[in-house]
């Protein structure tokens, strides 16, 4: 959803009079609070009565009589929504058999290790706007409000960095010992970021360090992005906090363990850096989305040199 905001920026630039609505998974609505280009946010609750809510959503979308529906997902359910929307034109990627019913479809091109001409996911999504807008790369953007800025104002009174140590996928999560070494090396204020489920990991990393404060579960996504925009550096995995940084042009050092930036999900901030293991591993990457555990049992792709992470912090 964060990267999809580039499509909103792109469409608004070339079709400034168009009404733009978005559909999100329930729980992500807050990303678009106060967004200047979004008029309505549809949400799909997939955790309770998934398919009942899906068809209620279809009915709500049909009532809007959209001129176009652009499907940035690649799953069957989103294809069903697109087809049943009754929009005059539809666009989406061709990765499932239902895409044959789209007005415009496009191959989703994932890069491979060593590719020098791979497309970023943002570029792939913008290509879906070809029937309506000229093509040019556009950065994603979030709009933290004045209330979001006020909520983090007392955290930004001294130089600081943030570390977002967790990931949904274990093989995308930098080993704790790497973060511990970083925390022990950097002496300025450090905020540990994440959701409510990351509190335990963050608390363990913060233990014994007076300059470290746990903010996991305390900030909304927009508040987190506002805070990150003031940081001397933000350290992330290949995960959502990386994209939060891209959407507010915050400095970021992104660690890629089992995945690789050539997949198209690397940082877009003007000041950004990708850190990977120096070891050549035939088993890397082992999957696009990460895994619950290393298939080989050694997780050597998590062997990150501290010197690759460190840069001068004010």
C-alpha cells in the first residue's frame, strides 16, 4: 500500500480532475488519513467473514460506477473484485488466469540476482496506468498531518537514529546480534520501531542500554513516517519501514538477508544504502517473500558486517 501511493501521485499529476479512491486491507486505512488526492477509502476485512465481506465490497464498488479500476495486486480475490466492479476499463498484472478478463494487462517482471536493468515495484505499478497517463517514474508519498508531527515532536529534540528490527518473515529479519552490535556502537539516541507484536524483540534489544527507547506499538504508521523523516539514519530490513522511509524521503540503510534488491523493493530515498552479506551464497535468494526459517538451516545470508552498516552519525 505504501508503494502504491506513487500511482496516486502519478495519476493526480496527469489527471488532476480525476476522483481517486483506494481499496485497502482492513487495518491500513490510517495510511490515507488526510491524503489530499484520495476521496474514499474502501476496506476489506479478511480476518472475519472474509468472503461475505468480499461480496459486500463488490456491491459497494459497483455503486460507484468507476471509469477505471487499476489492480496492483496479483491474487485471485483482487482479480474477482476487478472483474465484478463493472468499471468501464480495468488493468492489472497477468499472473492469474482471471486476468484475461481485464481490459489491459501487463507482465509483472521480477529481476534476478545480478540484474542491472531491473524494474522497481513502483515502476511496475505505474506501467499499469498506460491507458490513461504518460509514463514517467514517480516516487511514493505519504502525508503525515500536523497532528502526526505534534505526536512525535518531543522525540526529535536531539539527534537520533531509528532501528526497525523485525519482519513478518524470519529470513528477512536481520539477526539480533547484528542489531546489538550496532546499538553498542552508536552512542546517540536510538528509537526501536515496530508494531505491537514487536515489543518483546525491541525490549530485549534495549535491555541495558540507557540511550535506547522502545517505541514499538506506540506510533501509527503516519506518525512513524513523520519521526523517521527527522532521523540521522533509519535502519530497516526488507520490510514496511523501508517503504515508509521512501515515502517521506527519509535516510535509510536497508538490510537484505534472504531477499535481494533486484526483486524491485529497494529504497527510493535520496539518501539510501543497501547492505547485504559479503558471502557468495548459491542459495540466495531463496524466495521472493521470505520464509519462516532458513531452508538450509544456516541463515548465512544474515551474516552482516557491522562496518557496512555504520556511517557517521551526528
